[in-house]
C-alpha cells in the first residue's frame, strides 16, 4: 500500500481528553499536541474484509490494553517474538509468518481495511502464528511490550512523509527508536526497509546514533531472504528506483 501522506491534513490530532495532566502538572494533556506517524483515513472495507473482521477478529485481533501482553498465553506456546509495525495489507506479514512457522508475529496497523486483508490471508493460509492489534504502535509499544521482550522488529516501507514540513511525522526518530530498542532483547534485531532515499539516510543516521544498537552491515544491508520483494517494490526496481534495507542488532 502506498502512503497518502501528501494528502495529510496539516493539523495534528490531539489525544482524547483523559482529564489527566502531564508531568509538569499544569498543562492539561488535551492541550499538548501529539504528532502521529499516520492520519486516520476512512478507507473502504470490502465485503470480504468485513466478514473476516467479524468472524476472525475475535480470535486474531487483540484489544489495545495498558497491561503487558502475555505472548505465551496468546499464542499458546513459548516462541521467538517478532513485532511488525504498519503491516499495510499484510501480504509480507503473511508470507514471512508462513515461512517462519516457529516464530510468533504481532502485527500493528491502524488502517482497518489492512487488518481485514491480513485476516483473510490468515484464514486462506491457515496461519496460527499471527496476532493483530489495530492501534497506534507508539502506544502499544509503550504500554504492552516490556523492556527486553522482543526477538525482532520489522518496519517495512513506513510512510516516508515526503515533504520537509511533514518530516516530524516520520516514525523513525531518536526518541521512538530508543524506546523501541529498549523492548528488544540483547542479540535481537531491528529490520527496516524503505524506497525513499532521504528517509533511508535518516534511518541510518538515527539507528547508528543509538548506543544500544549495532549495524550488521557497513551501512545498508543486503535484503535478508525472509523479506519477500513486494509487487510494488518489484515495479519500482524495474523502473530503476532503489530500496534500502537496514539490519541492526540490539547490543
Ligand atoms: C506506507 S504503508 C506500508 C505498509 C506495508 N508495510 C508495506 O510494505 O506495504 C505504512 C503503514 O504504516 C501504518 N502506520 C503508520 N504509522 C503507524 C502507527 N503509529 N501505528 C500503526 N500503524 C502505523 C499506516 O497505516 C500504513 O498502513
């Protein structure tokens, strides 16, 4: 799925009024503007996606919660834990999960048609090692994923937010990466891919500057075999566009 960042509204979304105050105690949370990496889109949910959401949602979609996720209970087994942020329509997620049957995958996505699409793939391919949370990844990571709990993180083609004035919306920024890296266990990995050179450069700079991460390559990494080339990516490559993978290890 291609981002529609160019059509993003200029305003940032304020969080819901929880009545809570921030750390300073005098600025109501409602009035602190939170910059999000996505815009809420009223995407059309197809009939098939709706059926999948209704019938499979209760089994595979987990509610957002403020408590740590019990992976072993949710998946019914202890297994390596891989988080994917922004899975789009889920084709890559399903393909990786099918090939890595011994790993468990938690996919985060805010876009409802995408959640429906991945549920359909889960059903078609009889995948039991994927669960989904339809919620902002920043909040899921903060509340549901304890430090050192993940074996790997995948972020593929995150919204590039092309325009300079939108760069603040990009997911890969130092504070977010520091939080995300803290959730990965020592020896675990962080794998990013993008087709936008300027964002690739930002990713390389931000990840390289994080003292808890080490690059597995001199700069950009060869695409690991487990990440399939998407249809969109193949077309781009044919047209001579680049794709950059970044593969870092948690120290
Ligand atoms: C450009 S799309 C890429 C989708 C997919 N990874 C691919 O390679 O086709 C980026 C996706 O990230 C999702 N996204 C952006 N920010 C997010 C956030 N904070 N939490 C969850 N999903 C997010 C968007 O809804 C969008 O579907």
